């Protein structure tokens, strides 16, 4: 994923594809982060350490 060998501008289609994939990744991350909270009664230390998303 080096941008050095791609100096040209992205086409709108490529930009849209990148945005869509990023959105899907973030949605998947949110699902994975929220699932343990619902199932496990005892939060893990890592989960409480970055609990910014859970505070909303």
C-alpha cells in the first residue's frame, strides 16, 4: 500500500470505492467491538481502556 508508485490522481469511481470499503470496515469494527460488551458480563481491560466509542 505504497502511494509513491501511484502519483496520479484517483478517479471519482476509485475514490467512491475506497470510501465505501472504509465505511464497511468501520461498520465491521463497530460490530466486533460492541458484540463482546453484550455477551460478556465482565469487560476486558483493553475494552475499558479505549472505551471512547462506548461512551456515546
